[in-house]
C-alpha cells in the first residue's frame, strides 16, 4: 500500500468531536434519545504541481444515537452512544496531491460502512468512565478553534496520527478501550485511556473488526486540560507497548524492531480579540514522535479563526493555519530524497446557506509534499459542503 494511502487510513478528525454526547447534552435535557445525521462532501482539485492535475469528490456520512439510560432504563448516571460511519473511499492525496499529511480530513482511501463507535459511559462531570469502541480524538488532542480547517493535521496532530500498524484509535477505524476522566479542581480536567494497539484489521480495511490481540499490545494516552477564562491549554503523552520496525532495519548492526514508540504534545487556544458572539481565536500545537519508527518526529501548527465576519447572525468563520511536520533524522538517513519537512498553508471560509447546509471554500498550498525532494509543491483548491439533521 502506498505510504500516503496508509496515512489516509489513519488521519482524519472532527466528526466525533462534533457528534459525541457533549454536543447533544442540551437536547438530551429535552429528549432521552438524540439522533444526529451529518453529511460532509469535499470537491478538491490540484491546480498546480502535485502528482497530476485532477478533481476528486470525497464524502463522509455520520449517523449517531445518544441514549440517556437513566431516563430510558433507570440506570443512574449512564449513557450509551452508537456511531455509524460511511465514506466513499475516493483518494485525493495519494492519487493527485501526493502529500503525506492528507489534504482532506475525510479521506480514507477505502469505501466502507463501519461501526465507528459504540460505548457506555457511567458517571458525571466530576468523574466518569467510558468503555467500548472509542475515538480518541473525540476528547483527546482536540480544540474548538482548529475544527474549522479541512486539512487533517489540525485534528489529531500528525505526530500521533502517522503512528501504529493501522493508526491509533481515530478516524476512520477505532479500537475497543477504556477511558477515565475526572476534574482536578474547577479548571483542570484529567483524562486517560487504554485501547487496543491495532484498530480494525489492516488486511481488511473496509471491515468492522473488534479485536484485542496480545501481539498488538495497547495504545495508552493521557492528558491534562486547563481552562482559564477565554484560554485553554492541553498537555498530553502517548505510548504503544508493541514493538515496531525501525528505520535502520536495513542495517545489520541494528535490531529490526524495537519498543518506545511514544511522544508528547502541547496545544492551546485563546480568544485574542472580538466578543463572545464574534470571537477571534488563535491556536497552536507542538508534538513529538519517536524518529526511530516514524517519518515525522516533530510537528507544529498555528492558526487563527475569526467568527462572525460577514454572514448575518455571525455564524460564519474565516481561518488561516499552518501545519509543519519535520522528518526524522533516521528517515533521512535511509532515503536520500527525503526532504526536511512537509508544510501546509491553508486559507478557508465557512458560511451557512440554510439552517442545515453550509459551504466552505478552501485553499491549501503544500511545500515538499510527502517530504520528498522529487515532488513538486502543490496548490489545492476546493469546497466543502456540510448538511446536518438532528432529531
């Protein structure tokens, strides 16, 4: 499988963060069962550079159901969540743009209908536990200001999403696990999760496969989340227990596989101007990954999001962001054509057309796609459409 297709199966973000029970809590105060449908489509074109010029249509359908089991079945402080996911599987980055971090957050490279999440949570805002099929990015490594952007790197950071035999437990394939979350005072939330080390089945990427095999080990992640006024700061760490192939595996003096596939990240956001109704927010992210195993060992992103720019009611958003992934020294050592990094600049604007439909023109420029000296820089133009229905 080409590297960019493999990365596409691991990258992606935002759907669960938008649809998880936190987003429907207000409606559950009125109804014990909440259904949510969201259809997202990207029309993307390579305007210059890349592998070749062309246009692709990518889509993503989310269907979720959140159930308050206290009101439905008399189980106190317990809720259930089920999430079905469909993607048409069209590839853009791997076939046209040639980038590694993935231009579209809904690209999967595989047409499939999947059971994406299915979990039960018990507890309250002070302390809770969640068990089942779980998307790590629904709560971990997630900010509000960066959710506007189409590029995958502004969801789960590229340092994390590139890792594993089939990615960590994020879009579009998840693993079973346990998440525990609690408040440490009034401003700090602590959360930790342990999940299967290989989501799904890499040999059959279109199937829903739920396994916990000893040889896969586990993926563990923990973070502290501070909220102070209009600012938020997140610090986290992650690790796999399994052993992975080393970049130096072709060197007889080095072991073929090793442990220690791990990293840390720091990200934050703050309102820097405007008002509560029309905020201007800035965000950043820094992250590391073990360079012995992964193409990128450092990742940094920064951006700004202005809401209420022109649309009536202040519902539109305008944003500019940069995602920079630096290649590991070990990767450069085994391939002379590996560049120092891949960097993506994105300018985007989202505005509602109706109460249920929005449109989002998007422009991205990728420098050194796939961190390859042989690849031409690529200019991508596109538009995202999003339709929602909540019952």
